[in-house]
C-alpha cells in the first residue's frame, strides 16, 4: 500500500463506510463473546488487547487531511478508553445486560481515537460478556470475526498484512482492480495496460461490466414497498436480544433432506417470524406481502486475511403471510437461487467504492437511495465448530450485529459455533421496541419447520 507522511491512504470503499455515520445510526460492527470460568478479568483483557494490537489498524486513527483520509499511527493507546470493565450486580436479571449492551450499540465511536472499543460485563460465577465494537471503516464483519478468533489461546493466524497483498478466488481480478480504483485513481490506465497483455479477456470484461451496470439499475428501480411501520424515522435508541443454544445438527439434517442451503432455512424461518410479529403488533399487517432485506455477500478470497471491506450486498424479498411452510421455503429458495449468480453484490461494491470519491452530500444521497430499498440487514456467518478458549476461559457463545446503513433500523444475525447457532436482533425502538419477541417468533417458526411432517400436519389441522 502506498505510504506518505500522513500515513496509509484509506481505501475509498472504507472511507464510504466511515462517512455513512448518522446521528441515530453509527456504522459500527458489534459482537459479544460470552465466556465461562473466568478467573482473572485483568488477564483476559490483556490477552484480548495483545491479540488486537497485532493488527496495526487497531493502533491507528482516521486522519482527515485536506488531501484525503488516511490511517495514521496514533502513538500510545489510551487503554482506559478502549477497554472498560463493569461489574454487574449478581442479582441483576438478564434484561439488565441487554439494556447495557443496547446503550453501547447506540453510541458513536470517538473519531479522535482508533475506531474500536471493548467492554467487559462481569457477571456471577465466572461469567463475562465481552462486547467488541469496531467501525465498519476498519473492516467488514467477516474480517472482524476472524480477528477475534485469532485472539484465542490456540490461534496461530498471522497478523494483518498492510502491504499490497493480492487476492485469490474467482473475484480476485475484480477486487484487485477495484482496489486500484479506490487507492490510486489510476484504474483506467491500469486495466487498459492489463487488457493489452490479455486481449482475449476484453469481451468478457465488457459483458461483465454491462451486467453489473444493469444490476445496479435494477436495485435503484426497486419500489419502496416495505411495511410502513419499518419505514418510520429512527430515534437513535436501540434494543437488542439474542438466543443461546439452538442446536445446529437438526438444521443441517433438514437442509440436506430438502437439498437446500442452510441459509434458506434461516431466512424462511425469519420470514415467518416477521409475519407473526407484524400480525400481533399491527392491525393492517394483512395488506403487507413483502419485506425486502439486505444480505451481505462475502467477496473475499479463501485466504484473504486483510482488514478493510470486501463484500457486496444483494436484496432479497421475504414472502410475508405465507402459511404453508413448504411453500414459503420454496419461494425463499427460488429467490435466493436467482440471486446466487447475480452481479448485484459486485454492483454494490463498485457503488460503495465510487461513493467514497464523491462529495459527502452526494455520497450519502446514493447510500440512502440503496438503503431505502430494504427494511433490515440480515447476515449469516459460519464460525469455528470446535470450542475455543480466551486466556483459559471457555467461549460459550458468539453473537454479532451488523450496522444498518442510511435509514435502516433493524439488524439480524446468525452465527454458528461449536454445534450451536446464535441469533441476534438489534433494532431502533421506533421500529421494533421489543426484539426479544421477534427472537421468540423465530424460534417458534424454526421449531415448526424442523418438526416431523406428520406431527406438523396434525398441528396445522388443530
């Protein structure tokens, strides 16, 4: 990566995420690690800090210089800001922890500091909940989860390379070209020189470019037809909820039996959960038949260990009000399959890179145009399937929440770890004041899908 006296130039796609912060909607990726058997909270915090600081970005701040945005080394870390420890009352009910986490999620990070923070909520009997938050400009959710997993006792993952490492996989050439656009503004000359060396690829590139531009046009032309209750102005107060201990094996068996993706099972159950929630809370819910969600798509190569952002977005329409579980699953699967090979994810990556070069007002207008098409961000990340430890303490559960761009106020996440799945919901209380009820609806819908067919039919007849 090119260096100068101001530090490392910030990639335009990362700058776009930095500038997307809204007063009621900070662009911060959040995750909680639930730990058991914690004997020494100071040792745990030191272990995590040491792990994070192997990555240079966690000791750098965003420097807004007149020539552009840079990542600049910040000198000695202000540990008191980045690491905080709170001892919860042993008799505190579970919702006290949820409220404490929700307050943190609503707060912006200090732009004068490196853009991350970690809060330790010490509970009874050696239980500690660690809330980790980092700005989306630092990295996307996949990269940040990898960073956290590299802080475990057995992890051998190397620290991030800040050099110009090349990427691998089917999208490697596209991503490399985009990074040239983002960082050097010399993409035209670069791609022309490359194409002159490989003239047979020109036709394929033109075809891909046309498809990407057509996909961008389709996204921008989608109607703003989400339920009106999810299009209200946000008020900046958050509520969160999460599950623990949904067994993963029955879900995998169900997906294998129906020859579908595991994500299709989750999304179908989520469509049913939103239907239940809307019918219970809104008298006019019967008129709503569609809820569009924004789904992040990983564009990283398998061995890409760098920070930054390497993902696009696709928009998936959830069928609301479909009672038949098999029919709802069929609709979700067909729609997801149609998006599988769509260039929409690449179109949004290009759009975010382009937005990073625009004046701030135009950038936010473009981002809001995209965000207004969806009512929620829904992300599904696979995690390690073996139990991990941090400073000797057992990691029992991981939950994360993706940030929601523009006027989107609902985030839903699924994370598989050590044979179980966690589901997290974060919402602006102007849209969903009680996300724990949506979680309960999701669990009911998932249980209904996994129930043996004969028992399910008898239950439906009753």
